[in-house]
């Protein structure tokens, strides 16, 4: 008599980690974008100027980028689980405590600093850390899916937050964000693990023993700055950072900030223009996942060169597409541009990992910081252009030219591992 044993193959733990990371990233994107729909309610209740409230949003956005490399270094020292849990608690505190505020400095501290630091700790460097530690196979695809979580978060959360703020008041919306952030903490504590050896396995797709994460000592800030100092001595870093700064300038800084007012200048209703911008986010999800899949199969440098070239061409054409009504060419731009919105992230993450090894996530944190700096400069520059020229057209043309430069820079990036070169320098 024989006994047949049926073995149920359990999913690799890496997929649980990726799932928890996806949920955290969706939430972080929604939490970070939520203040934009609370500007009018806060203005009506407290009489604060739009500029004052927008300052809190600006602090939020700036910290979202600048905290990234330090968060990556902190994940090396304390682990992803502790850092992400702490970040969610910061977001919950920053959002929940706003119900007691009565002064602008409290707004700047809560929505600006606490929520900015919390969401920044769960920014794209978290994606880089997860994929570097847990995946050998499908690294690009997973990077694409997790990056797309940012767009998904805004699509899911913003309409809900807007409805709550409109019908139940901004305090209800703030408390909902706070409770949602806290609800994710147990999930992180249960399923998120810092590295495969913690659960007795290796990275997904690894063929041999796990490449150990080197132990770090000293202060987190020192570690982040040391990596910056080492990476900044290589030309590849400046090519990556320069290209990603142009990426931020041509997306969040320009289109994300000024598309709606530019369309309104040509007679398009604001609600229609905002709807078109929301569609950009929808197609961004598709494009980023596809970019991740392509990153596993094609040299990331060539992908970046193609993405920046196509984006630049679309921006050069955009001034001729604005009209009071939405015509087919504008619909084509929205679809095309949406697919290319943050398609640059998976190949950029892959190059940082490939060139800088274990330092890759921290290096990407600094590269991402340059993205936010580029976005900030473009937002201001395009606004000044509109004030002085009465039109946004020069801004679109400059951005198109910068994208061409980014394409050339991307093709000049080396894909050679630089660990040995740095240690001997």
C-alpha cells in the first residue's frame, strides 16, 4: 500500500513582502496628496491664505524627496519593518492631530513636517530596498508594480478624501487618513521582513546563497552622506541625477503643477483639465508596470533614452493641442504622456542597483531627491514664465529640449559595477 503525499506549494515570502509594500505605498501616495483637497476647507474655516496653506504642501513635497536617502540608510540600520511602521505612525499623528490645530505653525509642523517625513520614508527608495533584497528574478516588473502604487494611491484616496471633506468636514477626512495609516501598521509588523534570511529563505529567483547585506555602524545621516560622497565621485551618478532632475521637471513640476491653468488659459474648463490630468495618472499605472517588465528584458539605459526622447517630443507638440474643447489629438497626448509619466523609475532603480550594489537604494534616494529639486525649480520657473510672457509656451519648449539632453545623458551611463572602483579610490 502506497501513500501519496500532496505537497501544497506555498508562495515565496518575497511576494508577501511585495504585497505589504504595495499597500504601504498606495497609502503613502494618498496621504501625501490629501492636503491638496483640504486647501479650500482650511481657507474657509481659518481664513488662512492659499499661499500659507500651500507652504505646508511645499514642505511636504520637499521632505518627501530629501528624506529618501536617509530613510534608505535607516532601513539598513534598523530594518524596513521598523522604519515603515514608524513612518505610518508619523503620518497618523500628523494627520490626526490637525483636528486640534488653530495656528498656521501647527499646520506647517503636522501636514508639512510629520506627514512629509512619514511619506518620504515610504517613497521610491522603499521600492529600491524591497526589490534589491527580495528579488533576483522579476526585479524590474516588481519595481514597476510598486512604483505604480503611487499613482494608484492618488486615484483611490483623493476622491474619497474629497468626498469626506465636502460632506463630513475636513476633520473627518483627516481622522480617516490617520486611522487608515494605523490600520496598515499590524500588516507591516506581521508580513514585512527585512531580508530573506529572517525567514530561512533566499531572494526570489536566487540560484545560490543570499548575498548578505553588509552590516553598518554609526549614524544614519553619516551613512547616507558617505554614500553620497562616494557616488558623487563617479560620472554615472551625475548622469543619473541630472536625468532624473529633468524627469521631475517635466512631470510633477511642469505638467503636474501647470497643465490645468495652462489649459484654462485656452478656454478649457478647470474641471475638464483636472479630469484629463487624472487620466494621466490612470495610464501611468499601465505604463510603469510595462516599463518594469521591459526593464527585465532590455538594457535600462536604452529604455531611459527612449522614454526621454518620446516625452520631449510630446512636450514640444503640446502647445498646439490646447483648446477650449478636448479634441482627439489632446486625448492622444494624455494617453501617450500618461504611459511615460514615471516609466523612468524602474530602469533608474535597476541602474542604481546594478552600478552601486548594496549602496544602490541609498544612491537612488539621492537621485530621487534630485527629481524633487528639478520638480520644484520647474514649478517656479514655469510660473515666472507665465507671468512675464503671458503664456506657458516657452516652458513647454524648454522642457522638451531638456528631455532631449536627458536622453543623451542616459545613453552615456555606464552599467559597470563600481563597488571595487569606489573601495580603492
